[in-house]
C-alpha cells in the first residue's frame, strides 16, 4: 500500500468517525432535554474518556519523556492553547447539535472547517494550494449552498454566531497538533499529544459542569452509550487525525473534511425524510469535491490540454 493511499484512508476514517459522532450525539440528545448542564457533562465525559485511554496507553508503553518535550521553545504555549481550545470545541459542537440537530450543525461546523484548515496551513506552515483544491472547493461550496437553501433553515443570529466558533477553533487545534507532533519541534507521540490536549479541557469542563449542576458527581444519563460515543467518535478519530497529520499537510486534511457535512447529512436522513429530494444533489456535489482532490482531475485535464493554461495562470500546481 502506497504512502498516499495510507494517508487517504486515515483521513477518510477520521472524517467518517466525526460524522458518526455528530449523528450519534443528535440521537443521544434527542432522548433527553439538552440542557446546558447535561451538555457540559457530556463534553466532560468525552474528554475524560480520551484522556484516560491515552494515559493507559502511555503507561503501557513505558515512555515518559513528555515533560522534557514540552520544554521545547514554544511547545508549552501551543500545548496550553490546544488544551483550552479542545474543551470549547466539544461543548460548542454538542450545544449546537442539541439546538439544531447534526445535519444543520454539520452544515455550519464542517462547512467552514476546510476553509479554516487551509488558512491555518498557509499561515503556520506556508502551504500552497493548487488548482485541484480550488476546483474542489468551488464544487463543495455549490453543494453546501444547495443544502442550505433547499433545507430552508431559519437559524437565530446569536446561534449562528456561536456556530462559527468551533470550526475556527478546530482548525487552530489541528495546526497546533501538527506542530507538536513534528519531530523538528516537540516530537510528541499520539498519546502524549492527546494527554496534553485533553488534560486542561477535562479539568475546566468538570469545574464548569459541577458549578452549573451543583453536583460533584457527573450527571450522565446513559454511561455505556456515552462511553461508546466517546471512544468511537472521540478517541478513535483523533488517533487517526494525529496519524494523518504526522504524514501529510493541512490541505490534505481539508480535502477530506469535505466529507463530514455530507456524511452527517446522509446519516440523519432516516430522521429527516423531507431531505430525500433536491438536498441530495448538494450532498453528492460535496462528495465530488473529494474525488476532484484525490484524483487530481483538474491537473490531469490540464496535462491533457483540456483546460487552457491561461485559466490556471497564477495557480500553483497540486
């Protein structure tokens, strides 16, 4: 199996598991009142599960050089920012899903993530975008517009303002993750990275949830389901994310992030049969963006002389 194929499979698994997390969260919250207290405890449970699994794996490995690695110039500051962002991301995502459902939340959250991701890649790692990504993003954007318009959703302005924060925070977190994993910088392992990422988040969320619910005991209605969602929709995709970012750049991640809103939309069709018509066209177009990036269709057409060079002038090749 080629390196490129491994990277694609890793990021595809990450995107599909994130979509699963959103769908599972909608189903979970639909069975109860999604109060602020329960959302905080759910966020805490996910972060605590990821932290615990990472600590167990690190202890089993017998490698304890984390503190030394964090002494690398700039590492502690980035690690602290990563930890604080992570708790806010999970609370924001679960809150929005509880208010709007996974399908609509995915349109906003995952809809902005690819753009935010490539922006962070350009600013932090000087990554250049090619014609294939630009073409894919235009097709993806058209698909998102079709989904949003045909669903005819009415979203309060204040909620929309909150909804745009998680994708920006997620992109920044991915940038810090890639920097901390790089052997030229801190060289953290996947488990060390997740411990750094979720230690502050777990502590802050526990304090907030306890203060809000006036209880020191976590208020989780269904611990087994929560644990399953935390492992399959939290820990596993982040392990895949760390693996992928250790091999590829942010623009490769952004291309596969196209899949998240389409997969979340398709995963909630059984709850929203009214979306079986025109919105499906939008979902298909979104998925087509991945095909354009992965198969480098625009570059191939250019090599065959099917696209005039003047149209691609000023755009770097992929």
